[in-house]
C-alpha cells in the first residue's frame, strides 16, 4: 500500500530491497522496501506534475520520471529529494510522456501521443545534460492508431537497440537509436501492452487492462 495515494503507476528498483513508485495524477514519489512490504511518501512533487514510468540510476542516485500529460520529464536526487532537472519534451496536453529507460549514454523517454523518443544525455558519472534531443521514428512504431501508442521502453545490447511497446498495435518493436527506424518483433501479440522489463534475454510485458 502507498499510504495516502489515490493511484499508482510507475515502479523502479533502487538499491538492495528499495523500490520507488509514483502516484500518477499528483506526481508524488513513494519509497518502499520490497522485503518488508512497506512504503511511505518520499517526494512531495510540485503541483501539476504527473508520474508515470520511472527508472533509478545508481551512478549518482538519480530517479528519472516520465511526466505524462505535462509533456515533461523529471530527474530527482534521491539523497536530497530535490529536482535535479526537468525537461519540456512536448506541449502539455498534446504529448503523453509515458516511460523511460537508461543506457550508459543517457535516458530515453517515450511519447504515447507522438511518434517520437526524447533523449537526455548523461556524462560518464551520470550527470544529466542541460538539453535533450528528439528522435523521429519511422516504420510501424511510428503509427498513431489509438489513444495510447508508444508506451514502455527498454534498452538492449548496451543501448544499441531499443525495444518499445505499442499499446494500440498490441505489438513490440525494435528501434535503431541512431536512425529511428523501427521493425516488429515477429510472432508476438500483446494486447494492452504497457511497461516492459528486460532481464537478460527475457522480456516481461505488462498488459494493463487485461
């Protein structure tokens, strides 16, 4: 239970038994212990924020959070509980920043309303850059066929390949992070596909409304 929360969406593994989870509509971040089964509010987010997908970077104890309908992405310092950086990827209400994954070089965010990924570069020590880059997608992952299109994202092969979930198409695609070219992962149908977890060669997919 996330005490006092009215919703729950993203979740990320921290150090040891620690996890982080977000309240969708307030943007508040909770921290808990998976072994003890306990959690409490950790970051009281500024008014107007959302919290969807998230990922923890242990290099500098940073938590990256997708900001949903705000069109934003946030980076929190889990030691000071402060906002390290925020990025306005898209126009509020016209973008839906849904999920985020990390590579050695930076963080990739998905937008469920646009055929785009957003990249925030990181230094070798994990320090985020001041600006971001937009990667325009082509191929099947770029289709806007429903209310929720691009959703979950994970990086494979040390960031040389991205795997994205496409909710409306019930599909998984690979994306070339240099060109934006996408291709289907054949033989897979995943209705209502949402968040992804890549563990070695095994890919786990959440099917939300299912």
